[in-house]
C-alpha cells in the first residue's frame, strides 16, 4: 500500500490513521529503503490479532539479500519476505519493547505464532554465527 505524505503514516501519539481499519493494536515501522528516487517505509500493523478470512499461513522465508555488496538492497523483494521480516521484527519487539509486548499479550494466537520466528531486526543484525565465505 502506498500512503502519500500527509495521509496517515508517520505519526507520534496521534489518532488512528485513516488508511488502517480499526481496531489498530500496533503500528510499527520495520524498515526503509531508497528506490526510484523515494524513501519507502515498511510498517507492520496489528489490527485485531486474528487472521483475515482467506488468510494463508506464511511459510518459511529467509532474509532478502542482495548478491552485490555495493548495492545492499535486492533488486526485488517478494511479499513473503516482507511479511517474514515483519514477523521477526514483532518477535524482537515482543522481548524488547514493553508497550508492544503488552499489546501482543492481548492476542494469544498471534503471540504463539510469533514463537516460530527468530527475533531480529533488518538484514543480518542479530546474527551470532559467522556466515560461510565462498
């Protein structure tokens, strides 16, 4: 979803954004990237913590990476990679942010679902094992 400036999005202690259907439990920026001359912000929004009708389970997906060390953003990022990153980010917030943990505790099914994700930030942050060098 693209939200033009001034129509919701980045807020501090404000009303529910008009583009997010109520009830909004959590709205958190998970990443940003520069592409095509604009900064793209990615948010994870937790509404009621229940799957939407027709929702499908998110399968395992690794971190989206670029093969070019001089261009850290991959040429394309699939939606599953974005969703997996958001789940890993929520899992990280669950252990490091009291307000988010409290909000997530009100949604036990979502809390349990996040158990399947390694808490982590973007990219390789949080990685404790060295990567193999080819």
